[in-house]
C-alpha cells in the first residue's frame, strides 16, 4: 500500500524548528473546531483520495490527535486502520465508518475500552477533499430551538446561551446534508410481489362502488321511446 510521507508534530510546517518562524499553537484535539475547514490541494493533486489513503490525508489536518492508537500503528509500519491490532489496544482511536468514494468519507473518533466496547466521541466528514468536524447533536437541536424562537419573537433561552450558539454551524450542516442528498442515488424501486401472492380480499364497503360502476354497463332504456306498442283508446 502506498503511503504519504508523515511529518512528526515537531517538524510540521509552521513550526519554529522547520522554517524559523514562531508557530501558532494548534487547537487541542477534541475541542469545538466546527468553524475550521481543512483542505490540502497539493496533496489532492498528488495522491488519490480513497479508503487506503484517506487516513493519511486526515492525519495532516488539525483534527488529528497524535496520541491516538492509530499513530502507534503508523510508527510500527502497520496500517493505521487495521482492526485486528486496534481491537487489542485501549485508548483513543479513529475509524472510517462510512465510505462513498471518492466524494465522502466519515471518520469517527472513539475511545476503546475493550475489544467490543467503544464510546463514540466526535465525527468528521471528508467531503470532496474538505474536512469538517461534525457538530454534536445537542448543539444542532439547541441552535434550532433558538432560531425558531427568534423567528416567532419569543425568547426561550437566556442571552448567555444564545451567544454560545454558532449559526454558521447550522448552515454548514445544512450544506453538507444537501450535498450528500444530491450525490446519493435515487431510491430503488420496491421489490416485486413473491410468486403465489394473493392480494387481500376487498370488504363490503369497497365492493359497493364496484356494483355502482357495473350499472352503467346495462343497456339504457328511454322512458318515452321504449315503452312497448302504443295502446288504442276504446270508444263506447
């Protein structure tokens, strides 16, 4: 498997040891970074974005945690997503939960306490080469409630809680969902009925309209022309 060159954290671009400039402290992994979007166009022009290399691309972003178990596997020249090794370890790890090559990859950050015991922490989306941190569901619901209350002119949350809601986060989620909806294939046709299937019998209420529809099929009788031969009057 081809792998991209990996730069250790102390030699990453922007570090003082690399280019002589003072490096800005990156955000602590796991914090709220929903306002950040990462994209490395040079990497995308050099390597294909598929399920084998998406983790190497994700590791270049500020969302990556170098203390995770995947990084230990990379240092041992083992594929960082090898579940046979990750299941034997405990701690923070990243997994690819959903794949729709080459447009969408869903990365999940989770804490492993055992081979079958994991606790989801955060979700990240690699959408057409751009990496986003997915907002937590409680923040989305809170933003929706505040937005609806403001539209109705009713305040349901205190002012301090309103200031903590980032409405750009809500718009970003709507944009991601709309993009996914356009890329997903149309819904498949329903499967055919199995052989020998008999439709359910109709009830009396459903049979009544059929009887009414059968009446127009009978020959029509003109009340004036179709009364038989004319009758002669008898004079006394």
